[in-house]
C-alpha cells in the first residue's frame, strides 16, 4: 500500500479559503479519519488527494512520489462517495467488476477477484441481483466492493455512511474497521460524525475553518484536546467550560472559579491574561454534599446504567455523567468535585490548551 504526505496544502475559491496551509502524513496501512463540521475543508482536502481538485499551493506525495498535479486516473487511488454512485443498469457483479473490466484484465481474474471481494463483504449471494432493489446497507457494500477490488494504493472515502440510518451506520462502522484490519490498506475517511471517527480511526485529524487543529489517536483527542474547538466538538455531551481567573504562573496547580479554588494538573507555561477557561469532561465531575463548586440540579436524564445530571452554578451550567447509584432530585442543592488530573486550562485569547502535566509526554500525532 502507500504513505500519503501533504505539505503546506492550500486551496482557495476566489476570496474564500477552503484549506489553509495543511501538512500531515497518513501512514502506510493506517485508518486515518478527517473530522470536522460542514465547510471545514475536509472534503476539499480529500478531493485534492484524489486528484479531483487541484491545489492553489502545496504538494501531495503518494508512496514517496509527488502527484500534486497528476490526474486522478494516474494516482492509483480508489474513491468511495457518499451517494454510492452505482450503475443502475448493471447488476451487483458488473458494478463490482467494472474497474477490472476497464483495465482489460482476463475474464477469469475478473471473476475470481469479484467473487473474493463479494465473499469478504458478505454479498456473494447478491451478485446476480440488480442494484436498484438492494437495501442501503447492501448498496454501500457494493460501492465498497467496487473500490476494494482494484487493490489500489490507498482508499479515499467521503462520508460513505452518511445516507444510512443509525442502525446500518453502526453496523457498517464495525464492518469497515474489520475490513480495514483484514485488507491492511491505507484509508483516508472523511466524516462530520464523531462517533464514526472515534470508533474506527487509528488517528483523527480534526479540522475547522480550513485548518488542521489536532492529529492524534481517538483517546488522546478526547482526553487531551489541543484547542477549545476540539474539546467542544468531541464528546457527547461535550466538555464543560467554566470562566476562571488568569494570571497563572508556571507550576500553578489551582485556579479560581467564581471564588472557588479548583485543582488542575501542574502548568508548564504561564498565562498573563486576567482570564482563563477551565475545561472538564462530564464524567470527570462528581456529585457530593460538599464540593469545590456549589449548584442546583436543573435536570436528570436516565440512560441505562448511567445518568446525565445538569447542574446550574454561578459559573455556568454543567453536565455531569454519573452512575445511577447517585440519587438527586430536581431543584436539589449539590456540591461538585473535579478530577484534578483531568482538567484542561485554555487560553481564551488563542483557545489553545495550556501545557500541563496532563499533556506531559504527548506527541503531536
């Protein structure tokens, strides 16, 4: 397969900048997910890698060879679109085998490779069926099969599960990851769905407004977000944010939030501003009779073995993920404690997370 390397990629459409000075490497055999909201530049980046869009500046390398301005047909990449793009007048077998027939491969090889891919995707019983009568999940498998059968250097997928309902999407996430592990191909996968990204990726590239904000494994993205945007975009519910006092020195281990002292991981850099922002995940807040912060219960949502408790405090509304053994009622006054080892301090001027013990030894992805 192949490594994909992007250097200072830039793309503009008139005055609008779609991708701004992006650089990253997709490792050989990696499942690399590009994640972000609509319009963040992830699909434009994917299309430039595929050769469907030409960059305004920057370079693209595939397997060590520069392909920046090569046509899509000269890049040996397979592309899977969101809306399947199947040929309705062909049956399943002909749809899957189409790229091989266009290459002029021997009929026996075409049949053997088509049968192999169909068995892998568990649609071999559908090979002679027309695609128009298939379910969305089976049609997506056919589209994947047509890409996989080529044995390309890398596979590019642009929100391939976006048209599926929730049940099929969850199932296909599992199957795509299993398929990747079986084939071992380099994959670049674009999505706006954090659940897809977190469940499948080896590494996630989070983008916003045309910029790459962080590249890291899912667990690191979740626990150690590089920016406030990443912290708020990843997680359901998202990270809680509280206004805090700034003027923090290197080595500080606590901040003040609305008169209360909250312990934080030891800071490795200072913050000269008078204000800071504290970030903490819902599962890293505990309910107690006495706590570092006081509040009143606004809502309780039961979710099986867990519950989400919304608490109004003088510093803002917080979401707490707690076990069902915690008993609270609407309007009840409670205390909140924070896991001091999991708290993030953000610089409100740059929205960047300050270096601390939480980030010690963390790579840049």
